[in-house]
């Protein structure tokens, strides 16, 4: 057990065993607190097990770089201690259009004096093809290589963390246990049991209705639904290499916002394929330890979130992926959707809702990348005031 004792140990209650709740559990336990986690499902089943498993440092704005890098090193540490698979694979943004290539040049120029530049490199066509067998060579101009990204298999990683935190840090987990009422000093569960705590963190993901619904009224937070697919295991041990993204992704993450040619790229997509904007589609691929390639995704917000997964969305995603990557087999093994909470007022919605009770959610598409670092940052702030 590694504990950094700072002040008297507290009883800390956490709601939600998604990555946000697990990150708080780990950090609080490292600080010497007695931690208990309540999770409504029998095992983690929310956004945290439904994603690409991309620790996507490249997608974070400059202001989040140090938190993202800290998070990435915490993932490596967690994987080592808990024994789950992780690969520091890096990433490539593959480009097949002149405006995309120009955006990459502008991005690199903008960062030439920043510490970030040490992790970035523009690759020409031949260098790109040498980095991954999956780049579609047809029309390929080059790529942006970044060495900071890691890959985990989200389902096995997230579901293995509770046993590790219990074994090494004594964290108690109550699965199949919904928290139905929270107030200062107390969590009440569906069975009517009251559990006393000194500090409570509510990491309930996209459930805005059960606990502190008033904390979400008038706040820029809403659910976002994403379509995902996974291929069967690729044959003969074929590996994709780095995480792959394409020109469409340049419009999605805030890191490319400062590039002057981005507007031209966005205009081209809006004119040529308006369905991609309507459905929030940009395409990415990662490969897990089983050899399956995880493919996605789309983004539908608020009232657009329906239980039905319409087939056109998956077709568009596959159509766009086939433009940028080639796989030995595209046979699918699974399709699913995930829903996350997206807060647009910042990278996380952290709100004190009662003395000693903090809501912590809204991580959008960055929860896997940032949760560990944000949790550490939060506890350092909370315990130095
Ligand atoms: C398809 C998809 C792809 C993504 N890809 C990436 C990626 O590659 N990289 C990246 O960084 N991020 C990615 N994300 C985002 C990331 O997965 C989320 O930001 C993150 O998982 C959110 O974690 P969370 O703990 O807040 O929510 P969740 O994982 O949804 O966990 C919330 C948990 O709280 C529990 N809960 C809620 N209410 C209660 C209650 N009252 N009592 C008890 N338990 C309760 C729920 O059952 C749930 O288990 C992706 C998301 C999706 C959906």
C-alpha cells in the first residue's frame, strides 16, 4: 500500500465505479483515507467500459497538458499494479486532403516553442506507411505523429481496478447498490441503509436525475450518445500500431482550434457531407490486446439521445473509416452505444452541492484521458484550503 498521509484520515464515500469514481477512490486512498464506493450496477457498465480505451493526450488543450500527462503516467502505474494490459502506442492523424495537411503544419508551427513539440512530428507519406500497416495509401499525404497516447482495453481495465484498490488500498466496494439519497455526512442506499462519511464525491456520470437534480438545472451539461463497433480479432497477429484518427477528427477536439485553415476544412465537410456534422461523426480506430479493432464514432446530444441505434450512422462511420484506413478484415464482432455527460463550461463539472459533498462529472470524451489527473488535482486543492 502506498499512502501519502496528509492530515487525519477521513471516511470518504464515492458514488459510481466508472473511471471518475475509481480515480477519486485511488487518489483518496493514496492520501490515507478510508474509502467506500457505491455502484448501482453489478459491475461497471457505463461510459467507462464502452469507449476506445484511448488515453488521448494529443486531443487536450494546452491548458490541460500537465494534467493529461500526469493522468497518462498514473494509467501506466495503475496497469502495473493492477495487472491490466496497457500499450504506450502513440497516435497518428492521417491526412488525405490538402486543407488537413495545412492544418497539421499550422498546428506544429503554433507549438514549435511549447514543451508539446517534443512529442510531435509531421510524417510524410512513406514515413506514415512505415508507422502503421493500416493507413489507406490512396491519396495519403502524411500524418501527425504523437508519442503521448496509450491504449487500454476499457472493459477489462476498468473492471479490474476495484479488486486492485480493495487488495492494495483497502477500498470497500458495494456493487448492485444504488445511492438514493445523499446529504452532508451521509449516503443512503436503496436498501435504506445510512452510511456515515466525512467527505462524499458523486461521480454518477450521465444520471442527472437521482442525486442533486437541482445541481444540473441551468448548467451547460447534457448527455451525449456515441455509436461504436468492434471487429473480430484481426488475422495472423496483425497490429494497427498507433491509435488512428483522420482529417475529420481535426474538427472535433479543441486542440486544433487555433489553426487558420480549420475553417476551410470545416466548410468543405459541411458542403460535401452535411450528415457528418448533423450526426457529429469523426472517425478513429484503436486495437485492443485481443487483436480486435475498436471503431467509432458519432455524437448526438440532449433530446437527440434515443434508445434506437439507427443503421445509417454505423454505415457513415464505416464509409469514412474506409477512406483513411485498411484492415485485413472489417467483419464486426460487436456494435454498441455509450452515453456520457458533456459539460461545456469546462473540462469537468465540479460542484460543491452541500458541505463535504461534491458532484464531479461532465468529462465528455475525455474521461479516460483525464480522470486520474483531475482527481489528483482536485484532492490537492481540496486538502490545501
Ligand atoms: C463511446 C465512447 C467512446 C469514448 N472514448 C473515449 C476515449 O477513447 N478516451 C477518453 O478519454 N474518453 C473516452 N470517452 C469518454 C469517457 O468514457 C467518459 O468521459 C468517462 O467514462 C466518464 O466516466 P464517469 O465515471 O463519469 O461515468 P460512467 O462510466 O458512466 O460511470 C458512472 C457510474 O455511476 C453509476 N451511478 C450513477 N448513479 C448512481 C447512483 N445513484 N448510485 C450508484 N451508482 C450510480 C453508474 O452505474 C455508472 O457506473 C468515450 C465515451 C464513450 C461513451
